[in-house]
C-alpha cells in the first residue's frame, strides 16, 4: 500500500466546506475513485492546532498513483485550483509504503 500525507492550514470560516470537499464523500475522493487502484482517504483534524488538517490517501502502489496523476492531470489541476481558496497553506508531508499489512489487535 502506498500512502500520501498532506497537511492543510484552512482559512478561518472555511472548515465546513473544506471538510465536505476533502472528506470521505468529497470532490477529491470522487476524482480518485475514477481509478481502480485508489483505496481510501482519511481526513484528520488536529485537536491542538485550530484549522490544521491532514489527509491520508491510500493507493495500491506509487506507480499506480503516478499514472493516475498523469492521466487525470487536467481534472486534478482544475480541482486543485477550485479548492485552493479554502486554505492558507498546504504541505506535502511525505509519501510512504506500508511495510506490512495491518492486523487488528485482539
């Protein structure tokens, strides 16, 4: 599993719209779901820093994600421009490979 982490500083008053757009049924997830190698997105809200959110996007592999970005470049860029007004800052925190499958604890 390949995971991409982003951190966002959301403009004051924009949190409800941001959560709708970046959440599990939002515009970004709808775009990602057009690719069979996309798995899920988690949206996290920082409890100690108001207006700070992180997203975790899960893909089958880095090559699958890169291919998606290449083939969907116009739609990706258009959505990125549309949603840019919701944030003061966004930062790519990193891209990670899951070392082993997660197993539930008893």
